[in-house]
């Protein structure tokens, strides 16, 4: 098969959707398929299989900042590319996101009539979606151009179904289990000898870092030989948290810059507990999967996206979001109970195998094949009807 994977986001900005596209492309190529990526980019991309369309700019959305192109004149370039390449499958991630995905859906049928289009919906947000709500009538036109629909989790499917009802295949985000479980990742010597709790992510309010900092203050007062390691990108919000910790004199909190993919597992290897206290808007919780693959017990918020990955008390611990004391108690209990940490980590490691890339890649490949078979069957039926006439 010749496949196009479309991302709406700046190819040079790491994120859940781009990581998914990158690894899915690798997995499909390992299965013998020709895979191209179509995405905007803020600078040159050397990979000949990555087609850059559009220059992204930062746009505020859902308590975060996304980097997408907003130029409505991308259609001509999209049309030329689709007509030249004639993909079998055009797989658009976040297909109703402006502007690139919609231009792909708009031009796919005319420029590449033998292609099937697939849309994967990644997002999950508490409350409403203004884009979907206000643009529903217009977006329905392009939604109907999607031949096959995927959601990365049941909460993601429920979310998009509120605005665009239909059948959504649940195919989760994949994870490179072997990368995170690789024993060659060495712990960081400077942090050894102390009970480490790890947080990985942005410092946005919705990620719950403020709740974790307050909860860790309680944990550290109870168990002084503890440390909280915060790994993530620089931002204004992160600098505010760092200043708050410094002003308060809070002990045991270490802020670490964002780490490259190949070095990040060293921090997991250094920690004994992983914590992600997000307040909401998580479709699945990729950071939880990374921690589980690395063999860490996980404490996370009891929100829909996280609860679709973790079963409380079985392969992780879920606590009420925004509840500082509940989070502190859960962390304290795990720090004090090595047997429970070991049990949760072992069950989590088994659970994460369900999200391995070979398994997810097989599910995606099989879905493509079903859609292509349906297309061929419909074409054969039309041909027979035409012959009768």
C-alpha cells in the first residue's frame, strides 16, 4: 500500500499527534508499505518522504498552544501533491483541525479518486469544543469525506460523537515498549539514594503540576528522604512554578529541562514512582504508557482518558483530580510500600503490551485493508450495474 499520514501540527514541534504519526510511519514501513507524511513545518525538513505544506504559527487552543498553518490557500499545493502521488490510503490525524487536514479532505476525492480516507481523532476535552460547536454545519461537509473513522480511546470517541455521530474504531496510540523497557538505560547517579517521584510534561495548568507540588510538600514533610523530579519544556508557567518553589523554600523539588527521546528513559530508571495529576482534557495518557513500559508504578488523576488506561488498584492508582491530600496520601502509601510498588509495576508492564506498536500497527493495517476491500466491492457492484444498463 501507498499511504499518506497527515498531521496538522508543526513537524518540528514534538507532541502526541506527531509522535504517533512518526512511529506509525515506521511501523507501516517495517511491514513493507510506502509511507509518506504530509505536515506543516517551521523550517526545512530533509526527509524526502515528508512533504511540507504550510508554515505554522502558534495558536491558543484548549489551554495549550498549537502550531498550525492558517493560510487558506494551501489547497492548490495539496491538490497537486495528491494528484501526483495517488495514494491508496490518505490517513488524516485530527481531520477537522484547520487548515491543512480540511484541505486534504476537500481535495482527496477529486485529486486521488481511488484513495480511501481515514481520520483519527485524538482529542478529549472536558466541556465543549468551540470549533466543533460553531463550525459544525460546515465541518459536517468534510466529515462526510472520511471513509473510515478511528478514535484513540473510548473517551475520545465519546467526545467527537457529541458533534459528529458515527461509528468509530478504537485503535489506541502505540508505544515503543522496548525503548522504555531497555535495561541499558542507566539511572542518573546524581539522583540515586533518594526516593524519587517523577513528573514528565508541560507546566500548563491542566496538567496539574501545581496540585502535585502542593501534594509533594505533604509527602516530603512526612518522608524527608523524597525528591520530586519535574522534567519538561521551558515556558512562562514553568518559570512561575520554579519561582514559587524557590520563594517558599520547598525542599526536594528539582526542575530538569526537556529531555530528548533517547535520554528520557534514564529519568524513569532513576525514579521509583511516576505521577501525572492532570485535571482533564486527556484522551489517553501517553505519559502513563511510557512510565508503565519503563516499569514504574503510576499515580494519576481519575479522569476519563487516564481511566481508559489504568484500572485503579490493579495496574496503577487513580485519585480525584485537584485533590491535594488524596494525591499526597496515595504517593505516601506507595513510597512506604515497596511490595505494592513492585506489584503495580508488574501489572502495568503487562497492560502496556496491549499498546505496543506491532499490535497497533497490525490493527491499523487491517483497517486499511478492510476499507480498500469495501472500495473494491463497491466499484465491482457499480461496474456490474453499469454493464446491465
